[in-house]
C-alpha cells in the first residue's frame, strides 16, 4: 500500500512539474495561463508570464526576453492594476476577449475588444515579441483581432509602430515606468505629434522636452546623415497611417529602445552576447542643445560656441544678457509684412517646431516662396521633402522656436526678413547687389567697359601657364592697393557661407570687415569662370579709373596663386527702383 501511494504521489508530482515547465506559444479558448506557467515564442526569443518587478511583491502579466541571465521586461498588460497574490489567471473568454482575473474572479485587465468574436480564437506570442489574438484559422496572416504592439509600454521593439492609425484614431505611444519597481505609466512620453508637418516629440509631463525635427523624406531634420550599421527606420504618412518604426539590418542583433524616466533619456540598447549584458548604444537628448526651446524664439543653439545660444543673423538678444535666453531674440529691423520683405537662407539647421506649420506637396520651392511672401503671418519656408533635389512646400507661422546648428545633417531654411536687413544676405530675385551699376545713366559706361574687355580678350592668343611669378608681373601694372589673401580670408571668415551676399556669372560675392573696421564686398572669381587673369587686370584698371556717385568704389584687388579677388566698398542693398526713380 505504501509503495502504491508513493508511486501515485511521484506520478502526480512529475505531471505537475511537466505541466508547469511545459511552454507553448499559444493558448486556445479552452485553456488558461495561471501564475507559474508561461508562453514562449516559437524561436525561443520571448516569454510571457507573471512577474514581480524589482523588490515589489505585486504580480503583473508581462513579456520579457528569454534565455538571458536577468529578466528584461518589454511589455506589461496590467500596468495600472497589479495583482497582490498568485491567483492571477489569463484566459480567452467565451466572447473571444482576452481577460486577466484575480482571486475573486474580478476582471483586472482586458484586451477590450469592441465587438464579440463569433469564430474560435487563439492567443499567440510571436517571435517579434508581439502578443496577438487571432482567429484559429488565421495562423498564416497578419490579420489580428488585437495585438500588444498597439498598446506599448516603455519599450519600442523592432517592427513596432509609434504613431497613429488614422482610420480608427488609435494612438501608439511609449510611456516610461514610474520606477524600477513600478511599471505603472510615468510622465515621460514619446509620441508623434499629429499635425501638418509631423515630428517625434518627447514630453515630460505637460512640457515638451525634445523634438527630432520633422521628417524631410530622408531623415528627421536633427538626425545624422551617416549610415547606421545596426538599424534602419521608416516614417510613413498617408491617408491611413502616420507612424515611425525601425528594423534591424542584422537579425542576429538584439536591440530595444526604452523611455527611462529616472534619467530622463530615451535609450537604445544592444545585447552583447560575449559578456551577456546590455550595452548602451545611444541617448536622446544627446547634449544640451537638444533641450527644447533652450534659446527661445529666433535663437539658435550651437554646441561648439560659448555661450551655446546665439541669435540668428538679423536678430539680437531680447534680454540683452548671456545667461537667460528664454526670452529669445528680436529683429534688428521690423518687418514690412508685405511683398517688400525678403528672405535669408540659413543652412544646416534643425527645423523649428512645426506645430504652427502648413504643407503642400504640389508646390516647388519658388512657388513656396511666393505663397509665403503673400501671407504676412508666414515667417519661414523650405522644401518639405529634400529627396530628388527637393520638392513640396512647408511654411511656418508665428515665432520660430527650437532651432540648432546641425552640421552632420540639418536643412536649409528661408527666414523672412525686412528689406532693409537684406544687406547682409541676399536673394537675387528681390534685391540687387550694389557692386553692379545701379543708375540707368551709367548703362552706356558699362557697355563701353564690356566692349573694351571683349576686345582685349580677342587679342589674347593661346593659353599660357600662369605661375606665381607671372602673378607678380601682372600686379606691377595695377594702380590699386594690393591685398594679401590672408587679410581677405580673415575679413570674410575664410569665405564663410554666412558672409555670402550672392553669386553672379563669374563667381560669388562675400561681405567682409577689414582690421580697421571698414566693410567690404569681395568678388571671388570662380576657378571655372571664363574670365582670365588678363581680363581681370583690365577690369581692375578700367573700374579704378571710373568715378561716379552711383558707382561703388573699387578699393583694390588680390591676385595670389589661383585666387583672383576684387575688393569693393560695401553698401547695403536696396531695390533697383530706389536708384532709378
């Protein structure tokens, strides 16, 4: 009798252990999952079951990575309503809904299906980490009645969508845990702002914390253009969906993205099999310039500068100080709010907050400019898509906020400026460089100069090799001061793009300031220009002898190596009609 009893107990114990340790990837409507049992995805990557985080004794249903030395949870079902004992039961009920009950059979959490399901359903844990409720016969399709990927916790896994289902209004956002022992929703959130020009935004409570900048068809405007060896991402915006997702280029790599409220960072981790640990791959925000609105309206953050906050050209600090930039910058000269205004092009920028923006995919950049100019509330414009040479139009209304310099990415932005401010930077379509003859009475003189130069070109035979010695010989005949190349380079910040006034047929023109404070305009002859050294000499000699109140004075030149420069007196730009009429 004792032997029989012992055998019976052993059999029951073996059955219990085998039942507890057995783990499939599905349960049907006739089965349930109690505390102590788990589901394991087919390839063994993920596991679903009951757990207690950290030192907490509360029980939650969650999904974590399997076969790791410590539990890394990626999704939690009952974040708000934990179970305080081991009585939890996860079951697919008679209506096809997934529910979690506690000891008194009360519903703690449910998938909350909107309608009753008539066909038999199963619950399955996929290799992606997605827990899905599907029809029993729909095993080969991606038609799900419900899926955990639609209701993320604090982790974004490869293939998960962050954003909106525009047909149903479902929003998928990532929300941090309150703490390592408490998976209930914190106040650190990552989401897509649903607006004309969408962008990814992190929120800390009710305050914007970080923006990626809007998607420009290739990258987010504050993202690096460098190729990423680990993952690629997609941004989809159409009538049905608006979402961001990423996927791994190497399926052997394990990676996750987490919102960490404790350190206020969005962290991307890579699993290192060699040392069996998670390695931090990247953080956002990555530096102080990523702080939302740090430099205020019309301020730009440049991480290499001190202070890091600067005002855009044509603006000055509103507070007048160097510490508090929250008030931002104000214009040096007020706008006309009419077609008399123009635009200055700024490059390598993280585009401003696009909450108050408008987008048209059909307009080109020129049409975008005209539309912005017609609207007195439009403060800036650019292409909405930078692929294939640029297309589409996006316009900003109101103050421009949260910009930074981003040399390894960034984008061009055309900012509205007063016509009187366009002397520093210029668009040929609205203003004219004053180094040209601006009075109609001098048109004949210009023609004469042009004829003389053309005749001189006709008398030049062959292409002679030019050396520095030849340059010196040419310089001996000039009756103007000769400037050193180093002097002009320093005056123009080494021919900085920010000093560029415009560009003509023979090359660009830059604004500069000599050591004595005199402002100059420097014409830099393009190396591919057809204007040669002798032609330049003729131009110097002729213009140095021309004197007229409406002709800008030629101050000197620089001919050194391959560089050929003309240095003119600088005068602010005005519309041509102000000279003629």
